[in-house]
C-alpha cells in the first residue's frame, strides 16, 4: 500500500505540523465538551466511579480494602483530585460537581488517546514502508480516533475506558521505540498505570515482555529489558496489591475457582447480581460473536479499512516491534472470549482496545485511497475516501444515554418533593442508582429479579429505605419488574406504609415508579 514516488510528491505532506494536530484536537475537544455538557445522565458505572471517588476522599486508602471498592482506584483518585481542585477555587460540592470532575478526566484522556493514536500510526509507518507516508498516516489516525463514536461517548461519560486506553497506548508507544532499557521500563510503568485504571491493563506488560524477549539482541540485553519492564510494572502496581491483598477487585481471575453460593430464592450474601442481557453460546460461537462486537465498536468501517494492511504486512505482525500490537490485540480478543464464555455478555466498549489497535492500519488504507484521489480522473477514489469517514461523523453526533433522561428529571422532582432527601435512602436496581446519585441520597441495590422477591422484602424490613424505585416496560432489564411491583403493592406487610408518589414516562411504553415508605 506504499505510495508511488510520483503520487507522494504530488501530495503535500503536513507531517506532524502543530497546526494540523491542533486542527484535529480543537474540534475533538469542543465536540466532546458539547456532548459531556448536554449528556442527559451518566452511565450507572459512572455513578460507581463518582461514589468511589467521594468515599475515597472520606475514608482514604482504607476504602480500597472495602468490599464496595469494586473498581480500580486510579480514575476515582483523579476524579477526587479535580473535584477538590474545583472546591478550592470556590465551587460548591454537589453530585454535578463530581460528574463534571469525572468528565474532565475522561475528556483529557480522550484527547491523549487521539494524539497517541497518531503517534503509534506514525511509528508503524516508519517501521514499514507498506503503511504509507508516516506524517499523513499519523494525522489520519488522529482524525479517525477523534471521530470514533466509541471514543466520543466514553470521553463524555464518567467512565474509566479512555484513561485506561491512554496509558495503554503510552505503553505500546514505548514498546515500539528503538529497543532500550528505559523504554522497556516506561512500557512496564505505563502498563501498571493502565492496570490501576482497569485490570486488563497488564496485557500491555505481557505483550511487552514477549516483544522484548524476541528482539534481535544479545541474551543479556534482552534479559535486561525484560527485567526493566517487570520492575516498571511492579513498582506501579505492587502498592495496590499489597494494600488490598488481592490481584484485582474487579473480575479477579482467582475468584473464578471459587463456587458461587447462590440459591433459587436468595442472591449471594453481600453481593448484588447485575441484571444483564446474557447469551448462552457454544464454544464455536464465541469468536464470531466477539468479532461481531469488534465490528460494532469500530462502526464496521474502521475494521474494513484495517484489513488490507493486516494482510499486506503478513508475517511482519509476528516480528518485533509490530509483534507488540499483535500480542495486545490477540490478548484482548482472548479476554473478550473469556468474558463471553464466563459472563455471557459483551458490549462494544469492551472492544475499545482492539478497535484502537486497528486504527493505524485503517489510517494507512485511507492514506492510500487519498493518494489515488489526488490523481487525475479519480472521482471514485475521492468519493470512497470521503465515504469512509461519513459513518463515523454521523454516529459521532448522537447523544449517549438519551433514553435515560428520566433519571435526572425524577431526581429533580424528588428533591423538590422531599427537601431532606440527602438524609434518606433509596432502594432500587442498578439503573436507578443514578436517581439516588442526582438526588444526593444514599442507595441500596436489589437484584431486580422476581425470584429474589423474598430477599427484596428482607432488605426493606432491615434497611427501612425511604423510597423504592423500579422501572417497568420493555427491555431485558425491566423483565419481571411489573410483577415485582404489583406483588409489592399487594403485600400486606407494607400496604399501610407504602404509596406511589411519582411515575415518570419515557414516551415509549416504559415507566419509572417511585414508592415512598412511611416508617
């Protein structure tokens, strides 16, 4: 896919000129800011990160040992830092301040992802002439990363994915540098930072070890690089391991060997099972399903663009330094299959790392098309090059979480209905934690499944919540909730103490019900 000398000479090469980088970063930052500002509600995991940051500020490092600390701590720690900084300059503490702090971290990380996507693509083009002109490929990779809807959505939301990806790409960029001990140590350190954000961050360190071990150097030199990488990762990650006494608080592989003590009528003690849309796949269906989600994550076009260079470079992907990308991509693809097999679910955001690793190849293909579009009588290539970016641009205009706006409006209603809501507790499913977050109330989770109705009643009796929130209507998350609501309303143990105080409609047949208890 290398450009011919004639075509290369005919195309201006902006290289890494700061004006072109700024021309991509400024609109990317502006649009991420617009989406973040107008986001109807953050995701349920976003609430978890905000509450983690709040509790980290209250309890300090002891909170990391708490069963409630089910996420890795680096993203919440940065949220806490920005929230405290905002308070220091005069902002009043509020749920929205926590949300804005989380969004600032995600947006800054998202812009770093755009820059690093270009840096990695440029390095790949320098390593292999088949990847096209390094300057143009780098800028096109930045453009694709800036337009990728998955990047935009996760930058605007209060999610850890963009921060994790930024550190992950930094680790890869260090590994793609000329073989050197400092670069290996930096690769391990950035992989450790990625791990402190999300557990799969250590895949970069594992890939770096493989790449370092297979470089064409003396055994002593390779051993030194491997040791430097291990030390870099250990120095960053080991304090977390020592403090918590476990490998990971989220999807710990060691927990897979422990039996789940759930019964038919009671959920596991102290743990709320998320109500997720799970699929039961046979072993030969796992890889195709994972590939389907990767195509969805890349909005199809990124994956289709990447395929030609993947084929053209052939065995080069199995040799250092490109082996680093191959090992990371295969490692994360394996994790997707494990997630599907063990948990039965997979979302496009889980494919973010794989899709991001394909962006440099997609940029090289786009560069090849643009080179031909500059030739005389090449209207087809011009149309094709533009058409490749249209799906990304169109999807990037979508406002995430628009169907869940009722969490904010219901919270606003509740604050006006009950001015003392901050001193009270709401009991609800995983989705309705956002109602408690925006209302500033305490929250407890029930398992949102009819067979766990006895456990729900036990929670009501023991915790005596002020309110119970439940969604009814279509969709797997609401299946059975109408039955639970009707059963609860007719339960003579609570009939005299409970009443429906608010119902919110979304216009599509779904309802959010808020019940008040009088204890």
